[in-house]
């Protein structure tokens, strides 16, 4: 969604936002997946493994000059030569909402973007009739403030958003309710601007992480060497730590190759309950760094054990472990209809 919001912010062409609001059975992507179709033919995002995009691209041509919201259904279970999803491993029914990006909708999306840029999540609620025709759409900020529509969102708890599952949350009601939580990019803080860090910064940035690079050596730690790093902090660990405003959902990878700097960084992280700490090097080295047992929140050696050799493969193993930890969250269950 971040690439879509960037396109909405910078593009002047007419566009239609397509969103999967419900899936029956299996599909390549799930509820919440979006794709922006632009009048100039440049599209951003994916909805399937190529099963439905071409057809939707034709359908949206009739919507560019309207404010008409349309729900389309694709039965990927159908068999035969003209069946959707043949050979793509799809075996479900997709309900996709097509919304022209009007002036008002663009204003709402840019407000969402500002929140995400400031690392604040935004909950998007859509009210749908039983036939999946949209009746209402609005957004809820973390504070509980509503924008983009007039509705009562008081029944949506704002203290447990991280576990909220996208899709149709409430059933057996007069109206269906679709909920999707727009989350900021996960932030990866990398300590160490050596040559091997270039591969990890590039991979992580291209996989949706917001990368912050930290090092005390300006000759190494700069935009010329790391153009995809969103933030660069130059200084020794204690100095930089005061600038980072570390949060509980941050990821930290330590790869300075300097024993005493690594030790200092780990000491500073003791009081910060970050989501993930990875330390490059052997477990024996990390034990020496800590001078105590390795806690469960410290991953040492960093990365999944895939037999990685060389900086490129090590970067792949680290990124794989980051993604694994990113996806490990408790799904919200047992939603009930509001009174």
C-alpha cells in the first residue's frame, strides 16, 4: 500500500483503487491486497498471480470519469479453458472493490500517508451490504478520531490493532463490515555500514522495510553508499541512541564488526523492548559480548540457518528471519456485531 500511496501523492492521472475485501477458499493474495489502476496504463500493486488483473484493467476504463464504486467477483474455482486462475494455483472466489480515486478520496489517502509516515497506524472501515455493495467508508486514527466519513467506530478497539485481521470481520449483521489496518513500514535499524551491509539495506528496503543506518564512520555511512536507506545517523552508539526514538516494534541488526561497539549497542538495547535484535557473528562471540546467557529476544547468529555463504546469501538469510518474525502475530478472533 505504501507504493500506492506514493503514486497517489505524485501522480496527476486518473486512477481506480482495487481492493480485495473478501476471499472464499484459497487465493494468491488475501483480504486487504490493493492495486492502483491508472488511466495511462501504469499500474501499481498486485491482486493475484496474474489471474484477474487484465480483466480489471478493462473494467476500470469505464470508471475513470465517474464516482461509481463497483464490486466485482471472480470465481477462480471454475474449470475449463476459460476459467479464471487456470494453472496459477488459485482455488477461491475473490470479491474486489473498485473505487475511483476522487478528489475527496485522494485527500483521505494522503492523510493516511501522513499518518504512516509518522509511524502511526490507521484503521479503514467499510460497511457493505450482503451482496458486497459498499454503503459507507471511513478511517479511524489511533486516537479514535474518525475521518473520511461519518460513522460510529466506537466498537473498534484501538488498543489491539496489531492483531487485527483484514477482511470481513462481522457476520450475521444487517451490514457486513470490512476492516483493514494500514500499518507503517516496519523499521529496521542496522548498526554498521560495512560493505556487507549494502546487500541487507538494499534487500530490506525493496521488501518494504524502512531502513535506518547507523555508524560512527561518515566515510562509510552516507547516501552515496546506501541510497535506499531512509535515515542515516552518524555517531557513536550512545549519541545515536538518543536520536533514534526506538519503539517496541522496531527490528535491530548489529553488524559493525567491532567487538566493543557491538557490546555498547547491546548494553543500550537492554532497556528498549524492541521486536527483534540480531547479532552478526557466532554464538560464542555473542556470549562474550553479553558476558551472560543469550536471551530469547536476541538472535545469534543472526539469520535463518540456510547454509548461507558470502554477504549476499547472509543478507537473504537475515531478511528471511526478519520476515518470519514480522509475520508472527496473534490474529484477532471472535469479533461480534456491534449493538
